[in-house]
């Protein structure tokens, strides 16, 4: 009968040694790392240049005043407020729909069912649509067809359509993978 230490020694010696990188691998990896370093350096240069040039123009009055002379002077307060209102509209519309759909898919449908496959396919298609197409859809449907015009509501609904596939996928991933409420109820 072997002792535990001899078995461990035998297992360690039987493990394959990690091969050393070949010169070809190193020669191929070096330009990739060099390119990544150059891109990171260029990005850092742009950020530092923007920070040094822009911090002097940033003031409290710039943040709280309205623009003047067609945006050439003044501040950005109405723009910030409009952005926050569009974001609030998007969250108010997309969050209940996204989480509700995620719970429906995770808890109340079979993952191999036709409904779940159809919704999953639709989410994959919507996640791959470019944002400019969502913008055109929002203009044609919300602004023109529904008569909302260029409004915060139309912008928020368009943004909600754009974020909905991501919210549903995130919600499905957050739901525990169980067999559903029927199995817990019968247990």
C-alpha cells in the first residue's frame, strides 16, 4: 500500500510540464502589445489634452445658465435637464417591460418552447440593430405616426426601445436558473 505522500509525488511528477513560449509566439505577441500600448497612450494623451484645455472653461455658471447666441455663449442647463428627463422616461418605460419580460422568460416559459425561442430570437435581432436605425424608427413612429413631434417623450420611448433587449437579457441572467414556480409550488 502506498503512502499518501508517495501518491502525491507520483501525481505531481506525472503532470505534463508547461511548454515554454516559442520565439514565434513571442514575436507575434510583441507587435500586438505594442499596438495596444500605442492606442492606450493616444487615448491618455487625448484625455489629458481635453482636461487641461477644458477645465478652465468649466464653471458653475456654465452648468446652470441657458445657452445664448445659438449656443456660442452661456451654459448648458436646459440640455442637462432635457437629458435627465429623457433618461427618466426611458427608465420608467423600459425597466418594467424589461424585467417583466425577463421574469416571464425565466420563470413562466419553457426554455425550449416556441414562445421563448421566438422572444429570444427577437431580442438577439434587436440587440444587433444600430442606434441610428432606432433613431429613424423613433422619428418615423413616435414623432410622425403618433404625432408626438420632437419631444422628450418621443426621445425617451426611442431610447427605451434601444435599451430593452439589454435589460431583458440582464434580467434573464439575474434570475436563478430553476425549473420555475411550478416545481417549487409542488415541492
